[in-house]
C-alpha cells in the first residue's frame, strides 16, 4: 500500500457515503450509480450476522440442557426452531418501535405533519427499535413455551455485535447521528484527527458541517459495542447462572449510551432540574433492570450485594450529572 493509498483511506474516514455506490466510486474511481442505501446495507448485515451468532449460541445452550423441556400438552418447539420466525418478528416490531419513539420525540412535527413524520425514511430511534423488537421477541418466546432467560443470554452477545455493525452504518452513511461540535483543544496529541472530529462531507442529510467538525459518536458507539461483544463472548461459558450474562449486557450498554449522550445532539427534557434525553432515560432504566437482575439471581453475600449496589448507584449518579 502506497502513501497515496493511505491518504485516500484516511480521507474516506472523514466522509460519508449515503449509497454503497458512493463508496465504490470514491475508493475505486468508478462512476457507478445504484440506489442501495449504505445504512440499510449495514442493518441487513447486522441482522444476518447477529442472527447467525444467536443461532450458534441457542444451539449450544440447547445441547447443554440449559432450556427446560416443554410441559406435557404444550407445543413441542426446540429453541433453535424459532430463530428465523423470532428474527422476522423482532425486526418488524423493531422498525415500528424505532419510528414510534422517534415520532414521540418530535411531537411538534408529528402534530403538524403526522404522515410526513411517520412515513419518512429518516428518523429512527435505535433504543425504540430494541425495546419494542425485544418485547415482541420475548412475547413470541413465551408463547412457544420456551425458557426466556437462557434465550436472553444467548442473544446478549449477538445484540451487542448487531448494534456495533448498525452504528457503523450510521457512521459511513452520515445519517445525522453525530455529536456536538468537537473541542479540538481537548484532543490528545497521539489521537488521529478523524477519531476526534469529522465533517461528514457528502452526508445523507446534505448538511455542511463547519471545520473542524463534530464528534463521530457512531464510531465511538460501534467501538464500545464491539468491545462489549468480545467481553460477553468471553464470559458466556464461564457464567453458569442463567440471566447474569444478559444483565451484564443491559448494564454495560446502558452506561455506554448514557455517556455518549453527553456529546450527542438530542432533544433534552428537564426532570428535577436535570437536563436529560430520551436515550439517557432508557439507559438508566436498562442499568436499573440489569442491576436488579444480578442482585436477584446471583449468589452474592449481603455485604457484596450492598457494595455492588452502591458502586452502580455511585457510577450512575456520576454519569448523570457529569
């Protein structure tokens, strides 16, 4: 690879490619034009890869006897039998939830132009998608008389990896999920400029971002989520108590988004004098649910439970008022 190749590659990190052909034209020098959205392509990849990871884990846990046998008279479904159906239900419900939560956050626009907001191809809340899609998936699992907790553990690493891939789609398409104006005076000297600030030239919204740029928050989230995937993947065979792995996923993903929101541009609500976003409220709820899950199912002593609770509460308070 020549110096010019490296320069082009680095330049590509600061640009956005709303369509796959935009990236091909930039890197290969072609003049192709086909309307395949970059974000949609990454979402499809996220669904396929996360689905494969989840299938592998469900099959592994199924073979180890982690799932209860269905009671007599109940429909006899193996957990691995419903992965395809579960994926379709969760994806469709997730798309609805993502649009619903985004519409709630844009209430004024929704009232003035309801069809424009609901039918727009822009504006999706990732947490809305996860919550509604997850709830629909959990309902399907229960209706098939399959143990829910082992299934949640099986899906935890897949959810983290799928989120990472989806956020890369936001990053490369430049869909507007970037952060606030970057403070270059705070950048460590050893860190590449594109990791700290980007202008997202040619972004999907057609916005011109003044130099030096904004924080590339989708990139940060993708990196953090991939790290979380590696952590959960390494722990999945070591943690023997069902539910612990998924509870850890909730806690870590909640803290991740809670911190990222500090440098993102989102609508804020004032609650007890604290400015907070919809995503931060959901993050706090995830952290609380994950903490309760660990306290309920772990074998910690009373003193260990108290220390763990105090640590989570102290960290949550610090992240909220930071």
